[in-house]
């Protein structure tokens, strides 16, 4: 077993360095002085160079050849390392470093362009990022479709065709439900300022109610909420909006879902390939089930209503039923991250179609804004008013994350499947949630999914936990039932 042990020992250092690189990213979003951008790009590039050297070290190939797994944990570790090694060995170091430093610079240029509503200022660096990712995709694709190659970075085992089929199955039901809901009188909305200190205090209480372990985590503010890290250092960020405290509360619950997954993984897998969430889609299934099926449920919003009245006094919503409708309000809007459950996946479909056209070279960056605006008007029935509400709203493309967007919808579909199984397994769930108690729900998710980390492949872990192969049916049924009740369809 020397080969296996040598390999795992070498990989552990790589995993630790990778966590350090991730923390540089966390710092860039939360703490870094604005003037440090150029130096940080160098630092990212240096880490990428070190990591690339380790991930393509020829000794890995020799160890993989000699290692014989003796159980399913060892087999899973070897599977991950072997897949990553095969991928990374195809990417020249020059390209890996260029991707890291270019996307690090692109992030600031995107943020400034978004602030200035200036798409033209973003286009030159976007073209660089696209060209680099196309080059990388071509290198790792092995003759397969480049977009399929990129998808593997986020959702191993899935394909563009499979996702397109999932969207084809989802879309008609969502479009019909959206039309029916928007035809009804609007749900009540909030109409006052909620002080920031109150929002942050209740946000922290929500994080703890959902089981976020503050002894191995922390909450900071960021422009875009995110979670980062694994194992014993899993951090989340949130944001506040004076008139929209739900933005803060549900961002926090969402990120806690991600963080709880990482914190819930078996500690024996710390700093091994199994010690991280297995895919972005499975990750998103946790954040979305925490945020939506649990956090936006009738039972839990009843508890939240009381908490908000304790924190902010009377805020103009008459009772729990009106509050439930308010939390789940379906309304026009431009922003994906603020979209309700009915419309969220339509925002993702738009991005999926545009980014696969960009990667295939069928859509040129110069034509991206026009294509976005045309598609948005066709899907939502009104025109994008400014780039920060349109093509510049998301950070992903500046970071080169082509292939990432569809995993959000995959996560919603997985969450729909898990929710059915969770309800079967925990019959008293609503009584718990009505007291703000999520222990049974999060405990079920930890036991059946989170603790396994990377042990099983994405579709396999969902199938094991949900007791069925993933499909769109449960999500559509859940949405139809929920919004039929709220809007009296
Ligand atoms: Zn998420």
C-alpha cells in the first residue's frame, strides 16, 4: 500500500494549498484593499503555478498505476485523483497561470464596468477570458464538445445534451405557472426601511437555526454572497439591503446550506478528495432546499414572522399567511439572484443558451449584450433597462465560470427530489419548522447526503438519498402546489 499512502500524502499538501488559494479569493471579496488588485493577480497566478505543478506531477501517474484500492473510500479517492490528473495534465502551465491571473484582473474590471453601466469597458477582458477557456476546453475535451468538457469541472458526469433535455422538460410548466401567477393580484410587499444591525443580528440567528457551526465558520459582508472553504474553515458572506431584508435573510440561509454541506462531511475525509462537496449541482441542492423548501415554507415563515416582529416591530404585514405570500412574492425583476422560485430557472436557461453559444463561437462577445436583451424581452416580456440589470449582473463570466450556471437549476431539481424523501422520513417536519427548529431536516440531509462528501458520484448520491433517479417531476409538482395555494390559482 505504499503507492496509495504516498499518493494520499502528496495530495493532502495539494489540498491544503488549494484551500489557501481559495482563502485568497475570500479575502479579495471581503477584506482586500482596492489598491491591491494588481498584486493579488500575481499572487493568484503564483498559487495557480504551484498547484498546477503539483496536480500534474508525473509521480501521480506512477502512484496511480501502482495503487490498489482495498475499499470504497480508497477507490473513490483514486477515482477523483485520477480524473483530475488526466484533466490537468492536458492543460499547459502557461495556460493555467494565464487563466488564474486574467480572471483575477477581470473580476475588478467587471465590477467597475457594472458600476459604470459600461459594457464596452468589460468586453476586451471578457474576450481574453473566453479565448483562454475555449483553449482550455479544446485541450481537455479529447474530441468531445468543449462545453461538455467545461461542465465536468462543476458537474462530473453530466452533458450539455442532458441539461438541455432537463430544461426542455422544465420550461413549459414554469412558463405556464408564471403566466397564471402574474395574472393574479400581486402578493403583499414590504414598504419600509429595516435597519442594518437588526438584519445582521437576525441573519446570524437564522444561520445558527440552520445549524451553521460558528466555531469553524464566520459571516462577513460581500457584494455577492458566497461560501468558501472546506472542513474546519467554512466561511459565508451575506449582504444587506435597507428595504429588502429578505435579500439578507435568504442569502444567509442559502449560503448556510452550502456551508452546512462542507461542515457536515465526515471529518475522516478532511483534506482528501472526498472532503469537499461532490459537485456544484449537489452543493446547490443543499443551499436551495435550505433556502426554499425549508426556509420559504409556510411553517418556517410563521416562525420568521415572529422573529421579524421581535426585531423590527410592526412592519405592516398583517399576519403569518400574508407574510408567507410576501416572502414568496412572484414579481417582475431583472436579477437572477433575487428571482422567486417560479422564475429563477428561466433566468438560468437564458444564461445556459448564451454561454454555450459563446463557447461554441456561435455568439461573439460583441453581440452578447444584444443577444441577452433580445432573449430577456422574449422570455420576460419587458426590456432590460441597464447593463447592471442585464448582461453585467453576474460575476461568473468574468471569472471564466462557463458551464457553472446550469448547476443552479440542477440543484433545484435535486432539491425537489430530496424534499419528497425528507417529507416521507420526517413526518413532523412542519411542527419543527414552525418553532424555527431545523434539526430533524438538516440531520436527515447530513446523514443521507452531506456526510459522504465526494464518496459517491453526483447522480448516485442524489439517487441514494432521494430513493429515486433525479428528474424534474418533484420540483414542478412542489412549485405548482405551493403557488396554486398562495395565489389561489
Ligand atoms: Zn448557491
